[in-house]
C-alpha cells in the first residue's frame, strides 16, 4: 500500500472507531478519480472515450447496522448525511449527500435487499477539480451497498446504476464515462470505451508519458445547466439527421461524409455541435492507435485539435482554459493539452515527457498566476486500478490496540 493510502486508511478507520464505537469492525472500500485523455462530450452520443483511473481516491470505511438507517460522515465536508432506506429524497442544498443517496435508491429500484450501514468517507480527489470526485463517491457507495446486499451486479452494471443516480439525484444528465472509468480502470492502461456497447480496448500508456491536471480554479454555476443544454442540442440534431439517415440512433452513427452531405439542413448551432462529436469520435479512436504505437507527437496533436473543437464548435471553453492550453503549446516537453471534462471552468489535461513534466507544469502555472492572479492546483497523475476493497487487517489491529491503551 502506498504512503498516502496508508495514511488515509488509518485516518478513516480511526474516525470510524470514534464516531461509531459500538459498530462492528469496518471494511474499507476505495474508488479513484479519473482523467480523460480524449473523447469529450461523446459518451452521451454513444461514441468513444479514452479515460483512465488515477491515484486520487475516495475511501469509505463501512459496516452494517441492525436497522434501515444509512449514516454517512464526510471528513472532507465535516458533516453527516442520514437517511432511511425506505425513504430516500434528494436534497438540493446538500453538497455531496445526493450521490450516495442516489446510489442506494438505484439499488432499491433494482430490487436489492437493502440493509442500513454506518460509513465514514475521506477523499483526496479534488472536489470540482474535473477528476470526477462525484463519480468516485457514487462508485465507492455502490461497492459497499453491493457487498452488504450480497448483490452480484458486474462493474459495468454498477456504472450504469451510478450514472442513473447522478442523472436523477444530482440533476446532471451525464453520460457513462466517469462512472465506468472509476469502476473499471486498470493500472497503466487507458480504456478506449465504446459508450454504446460498453466494450473496452485497453491501451498501454507508455512509461515516458506523464499526465498532469491543472485546475483553473474557476467554477461556473451554469456548468450543469449548460451541460444539459448541450445534451439537448445533440438530441435535437439527431431528430433532424434521422430524416436523411433513418437508421441512426445517435450522432455516433453519423460519418464525416454523411455529416458533410446534410449539414445545411441543420440549425447553424447544431452544425457545430454535431461536427465536434463526429470528429471527436474519430480523434478518440486515432489517439488510442497512436498511443499504442508510442507516437506521442501525433497523440499530442490530437489533444490540441480536441481543445480547438471544444472551444469553437462545442463552445464549452473559457478564457482561463484557453490561456493554459496556449501556454502549454509554447512550453518545452509538452506533447499536447486540452480542457478536460465538461468545461465551463475546471481543468486542463497536459500530456508531457516524463522527465520534463514537473518543470513544464510549474511554468504554465506561474504564467497563469501572473495573468489571472489565481494559483492553479497541479496534479501529476499515475494510472491505477479502478475501485475495489482495500486490504487493511493490520491497521485495524493497531487501532484497536491504540484504543485499548488509551482506556
Ligand atoms: C462530464 C460528464 C461525462 C462526460 C463529460 C464530457 O464529466 O460526467 O459523462 O459527458 O463531462 O465529456
């Protein structure tokens, strides 16, 4: 176990022992954050994405209760969410509780035999930092509930369940990418995921490539409403495209050639949206091939193209994100960069040469700070396995000993 995890596991178990002194021995589940190499706004268009799970994670220490209550303490938010499995309601003003609530609710709808549980949550996936902290909270809850309910749902079904929870309880009509990446990631691999079939092709990420996430620290309130608008525009476009190509189900089924033939029939804004999705699907597939061939320059060029398309055609960028990407272009050791995730603030993904990555990121961060007077967060990411149980027998014994000594 690495040092950061070891420390966090101890913290979360110690907190669990203090908060729930009467409870049974807890187990610890973990779910990582994710990066997306390329393939943005393609998931809900049933297209292709290339994400990977990374070494920031949410831990949940949990144990069953005798009643139907779920009591969850967040150490990050320093607050408690409590609900009964018989009565689960979303709460608009709750910053994090809707994610676990939504997940428990989905298990209930799927007919699972629910029991109550106590839990303590601690995470180092930056909240609102574009690395899917919400999907990590959903996934970690889903694995705990799965174990308690003795459910046999496979990871891909859990991803769908978590996506539904986010759609219904958090009100964001997100696609499947984040939840799938967090639950199904593999160490040192990026996944080329077909968001229609959920088929995955694993792509080995070359050791000489390093991914960094630079957070602009700009958060736009309109992010979730604009996200839903984009989704609606894509759906409206499909309705028009169906008149010419009756067999299509989603933009994923439209080729660049088809698009060129009928684009005049679309509303001008929809032309841009569809062009982004059609080309981004191609870029995601090509990027996976180039990565497999260790063609880092070719791969990096696709990241810059993706950013241009997100900026000009999908219109989800901001001056801060554009600035970071432009700075990356001029910095030695960087292959490519682009806004990552939903946009409207959030973060930029930088693909850099292993040995120059840190210095390059610091340069961009310094220029960003000079220009916007905001110090961006920089995260160097390692690609790790997706969500699962943490083996922590020893920690428990030590904590029990500590408790006994302090008595
Ligand atoms: C968010 C959503 C994902 C995906 C991206 C954009 O991260 O949760 O489903 O749509 O935005 O690619």
